[in-house]
């Protein structure tokens, strides 16, 4: 689940030198805006939470498709799992009639599946753990998410420092400070967010937090 604490943390990823490339280089290059090899299309449309599938696409394929669909928008990268109740709430937030237009105006949403139980490991996107680590989400609870621009710069993520100084996660926002943090993260990639759009997000969050 999520915890409370200080404001959101932003991370910037610098360009990797060739000597530092690893077996997960394709994922790193995708986040950094580098050239990519062709990839098989993922089973789900960019911007929609994926359903069960016999063969999950790789994280690189999911992000590549999201990036291709982004146009001038940034990418909202979200990590979830089938067992995670608050992940499902976040998925619904991106799809509610009042909030979907707000997400669609500023972002293309890329869902990456991680941390599945043994019986559902086939749902995971290969390479998603590496992407989560690069966004600073290693060791925090789900749902974890971040905003990445098309040059590969991580503008903000839901990881933050708690009152005890330890890294924690905003997750699905419910408490007032969590809602403020979520809005700050959202604004990092949506500087033109209007008051009415912000209200739509807050109202959507409130409706889902009560369930």
C-alpha cells in the first residue's frame, strides 16, 4: 500500500556511456530516447490497463508503443500487479469519464506488470524491474509511477522521503497530503493543467478512495 511523508522526489537520468550498457540496455535506451530495434506490438493499447494475456509483451515493447503514441505528450509510467487493490484504483482513475480526458490531454499511459505471484508470473513484462529501478522505485510498494519526457528525463515519481528519512511511496492517494503529492507529480508533466482539470482529478480520487 502507500505511506505518508514528505513531498515527491524527482529523478533525472543522464545519458549512459557505451561502456555502461548492460543486458537491459534496450530498456535504458528507451527511457533515454535512444534508437530502438523493432519490437512486437503489445497486447494492449497504450493508455489502457492490460488484461490477462498468454504472453505479456516486454517492457521495452510497452514503452516503445507508448512513446510512439505520445506525440508531444509525456509518458506516465505505472507499475502494478493483478493482486494489488490500490493499483486497480489507479487504473480506474485513468479511465473514469471525468479523468480520462485529463490524462489523455497530457500523457500517454504505459502500464508495466511486476511482482506477480508465482502462479501469475506470465503476466509480468520482462525488463519492467530494470525500468522501475531506473525510476527510483526499487523497494517501494505498488502502485509506483513516474512521469518521463520524450528525451528520457524523469520529471517526477511517486517515491518520496518519509518523516523518518526512509524512502516510501505515495501510491494511490487518499489522505490530503498524498493527493497534493499526486497533483504535484501530475503537474510535473502537465504544466498547463487547469483548475477544472485538477478538480476532475481530485473528484475522481475521492470517489475511488471511498470504495
